[in-house]
């Protein structure tokens, strides 16, 4: 994939920033590409994707968790350690600052790494779950998982329920598992009301996230795609920037915020 030239990038940044400033309700849809600069591997890249190295259905499906939980925990432990140690990168920070300045209404993310929250974003819909909580596989009691996950990452000790002794499953979505219906419904409602969608660092290959922009696009919303590789929605996007989101999003932020204060809109107050 050839990256855009400096002049092409500058033009795309300026035009994207202008769309940001003129939009009433902006929603970001983020994928694994937003976090790779934080050291977290993505799942589908041709050279380093996790599913190029592991059979997803063997280590990360709901069925395999039920019958071979040790295999899941052995696979996920290095990833969990990486996530715990990771810091937000400039892409996360730029999105948080756009929200704080009133130019971004919310983030819908496929990521489970919690880096958007760590960066300071407030309105986040984690449709693939997170590691902050875990659920008992026997009594279904929910647990605050922060200390449990830290212990697991450091020692490999599996997390167990202190109510019934059942094995705890982190509240991340595995293959074959239903997504959290309430979060997904709220995310769809958020994006359906958007007049600008920014798809950042997502291959747009995984449902339902991949199809979420369609209703808003059909209703006239604009679309900016920032991703190293092409996506199926490139043909419908107003602007496509095939470059590093950790470079592009801070540039858009700078361009948006360089406008006079009186031109800024604070969409959270609308």
C-alpha cells in the first residue's frame, strides 16, 4: 500500500478539518489500527496479525473457553500484559481532545484495551467488551476485574469467583458469543444520528461494526476513513487517507483547533 504524498496529505487534512468544523454531530468508529502504535498487535494485518499466528476458534471462541479455558488463558495472558502496560498514543489523545473541544460526540470502538478511556475520552461504546469486569461462569456474579487481571498477568493465576468458586470469564467478546445488546443498540443509535463518521484504524471487516455507518451514510452523513489499508467503504467516503492514524488524527486536531474560538461548536451542549 503506497502512502499519500505530503501535499496530498496536507490537502486531505485541511478538507477533513473543514468538515469537522461544519458538522453538527461527529462520531468516531475505531479499530485495532488505532492502538498498534501503543504496542498492541492487531488481529488481521498480513504480516503481524494475531490470527495469522493463532487459530481464533481454538483459542478465542466461546466454545473453546467452555471446554478448554486453560488454552484461552495461556493465549490471552501475553496480550493482557501488553494492554496493562500500554499507554495511549497520539491517535487516542487526539480523539479525546476533539471530544473535549466539542468537535466529537462519541467513540464506538472494537478495541478492548481501554486506551480511549485512559486518554481521557468520556463517551465510549466498547462493543467488543473490556477487561475491567469479569463474570462468573457458574453463578454469573459480576466482579471488578482490575486486581484479578493484574494478578493473572503477573502470576498466571486464573481468576475465580469469591462467591461460588467458579471460573471467571473476562467481559470481552469471544468468537461465537453475542455482543452486549444494550451497548450495540446505543452505539447504533449514536451513529445513526451522526452527520459525520470518522472510521479510524479499522479494516471494516467485522460485523456489526463494519455495517454500522451504512444507515447514516444512506441518510446523507459524510464519511472520513483513516486507515493504512483499503476498506470496502472507501468508495463511499468523502475523504480517504491511507496513512497512520497516530499521525493523521493529531494533524486534523491541530487544523481544527487553529480556527478562531468563535467558530467552534460544542456539540455536547446541543
